[in-house]
């Protein structure tokens, strides 16, 4: 079985949050960095290409369930979750 990842991206000014899911985080980040609408129209429109949070799950199904949960969260809850592991909202893509 493939692992799954839930991730949160933001834009340069850190004003927009985008929650996504993938089985290949590095490849997906490349697609977002190209600001491709194939990756996400929303992420491309708001230039969300900075990885500020991610979780690894045993299966893609688990990751999809978590993504749905996070998408229903209030913005402040998401910000608190991000601050737990990344208080400065640094781009985590270099650490992959």
C-alpha cells in the first residue's frame, strides 16, 4: 500500500492556507511550485507554494479522511496545528 500525505501550503505573505492530499509529496510540491492549475486552481490563483505543514499516513485513504477533517476546521484551528510543529511558518520543503 502507498503512504499518503496531508499538507498545508501558504502564499508568500502567509495569508492563504491550502490543504491538500497526495501519495507523492515531493512531486506534488513541484506541481504547485509551477503554479499549475493542474495541481490546483485555488493554489495557483493565490500562489500557494510554500509547504508549512504535513503529515504522513499509512494509507492514502487515511490521508484523504484527514484532509477532509482539516478542510472542515476553522482557520484558527489550522493555524494552531501548524504552530505546534512550525511556529515560524518556514517553508518545510527543504527538509523533505
